[in-house]
């Protein structure tokens, strides 16, 4: 007869979910910081020189970041 694992308590589940959400939020925050740094260092100067191209680049990066956030939400 197979040995059964004890059921996980609601408190344990809540703590585990909280940790996972915390990790995802931390990663999202790091990615947001990277995006802001990228925009400040690369996009803003480019906008001043080549506004339409730079805006398209920023749009693409923001779309990639939105995809990342969606993927993180699906993993949680």
C-alpha cells in the first residue's frame, strides 16, 4: 500500500503562494528597473535624434515587458 503524504494546511499553502507571489513581484520590479534604465540610457537620447524610430523601439520593449508580466502571472 502506498504511503500517503499528509495534506498541506491552508496556512502552509498560503505561505507558499505568498512566497511565489513575492518572488514574481520582485522579478517584475527588477525588470521594470531594467526597462526604465534602458529607456533613460538608450531611448530618450534616440528620441531626441530619431523620435519615430525610438518610439517604436520603446513600444516593442514595453510589449515584451507586458508579455513577461503575463507569463509571470500565469506561473503564479
